[in-house]
């Protein structure tokens, strides 16, 4: 079974500063994917970034980067130059390869509040 | 940019009533999912659907739940006899394929309240 742990229930960050959101995972699958989603107060789930278990380089998408440490089973999200619009809940999730359909297993989330 | 849509955005129902939540996945996607999020809790997988049949379901997805793709565009989740504990946000998602890197794109959700 897969398990995702996000140990930070909430955090404050000053506008324009960087913030790191922690995510650790546990799986016995040799091949898997790691995702981060953003959930603003309006409730929708917005895909941010993906990292594959065999990817050699850390994923980056604009101001988002993923610090992937496979041996430590961690996939931390780094948001650089925080903006007020980054205030939201952030979820780390994991998928596995299956013949048909990859269910996502989610962590409990981290709430980020960006202060002006 | 194509997106997943869901209707209704909010639904209030009485315990024991049937509800149908509707989703229109992204048009070229082949894999469809339902997740739910009870208020303040993590997102939980309910069911995945491919080629007109369920490919995987969680223990939450009991006989009270069913899914259907009645036509080429809609994907529905039916709860036959709602319970108070079914109150949650229900998300539909879709993806192109099944490799781990095939991102699932989520709809905006339907907030269901069972009274």
C-alpha cells in the first residue's frame, strides 16, 4: 500500500520569500509518480507539478520546483517568490502504474498563508 | 484550455434520497476517476473507470455507489440512498493514460450536503 505524509499542517510565509512544503512517501512499487496539487479556498484541485520515480532531474514548473530525494523517500515542493495568490492548501499525492487507471493517494495537506 | 466540468456545484439532499453527480471529462481522456474530500480531511479515492467498466474501487465505494458513462461525454456518480456521512466534496478527474506520469486533471467539485 502507498502512504503519503505531510507533517506541516500549516505555515506562514512572507510575500516574495521561498517556502518548502514537506512530503514523505512509502511504497513498495518500483515505479511511481509524485504530484503536487493546490486547493484554494474556492475548493478546486489545481495540478502544479509532477516527478517520476525514474526521473534523474528534479522537476520544475515556473515558480514551483520539486526536491526529489528518492533514498529518503521525500518529494518536497519549493515555491519561490511567494505571492498572495499562493495562499491555499497544498496536497502531495502519489500514483502507481497499473494496467488500467492509476489511483492517487493523497497526503493530509499543508495550509500556506502568504503574508503581505 | 480544456477542462473537466462538474454539475451541480452544490447539492443539498435528504438522507435516504438518491443523488447523481455529473462530470464531463476532458474530451481525449480515456481514464476517469471519482474522489471525495470530507470537510477538513484528505482527498480519498473512490473509483476508476476505463473502457466502460470499473478498473478499481476503494472500500468506500460500496453497493450504494455506482458509476456510468451514459454517452460519449458524461461520467456520472450515483449514490442510491444517501447517508449523513456522504456529505463531502466530490471530485471527478480524468487522464489520458495510465503511466505514472499521466496527470489527473480535476474538476471543480460538487459539494454534497446530506441532511
